[in-house]
C-alpha cells in the first residue's frame, strides 16, 4: 500500500465579502467531490484545522477578504484537490 503524504498550499481569500454563505457552499461542494481528507486552516499561529467538507466549519472560521488560508489534503487525489481548491479561492469562488 502506498503511503500518502499530506499536500498543502497557502492562498488568500479574494472575495470582497470574504468566504460568506454562497462562496463557502461552493467551496465545500468542490472539496466534497474529492476522495481525500481536505482541511482548511487560517494561516496564523495556533489556528486549528477545520474540515473543508463541512459548511458549518468553513463558515465558522470567519474568513474575510485578505485572509490567508492553508488548504491541505491527504489521500489518493490530494494534489488535485488542493490545486483545484486553491484555484477556486483565487477565482473568487464564482462570484
């Protein structure tokens, strides 16, 4: 069995209103399309990782425009998941 190593990238929230309900829902749906475990963490000391497939967890993070976040994934499609989610954040989540 192949051992997986977590893959992650840091990006910045670009939506003028942050990751509020609609873009958070788009992000969570996209994260849920991947088999890997996906987490989201505000890129600051002591910030906990949150389940990126949970709308309540993502919205509870209070991510505003300019917030730097780390997206991590662990599993069979981890690199694809992280790269796609970073691209989604950087595109403004469709807004």
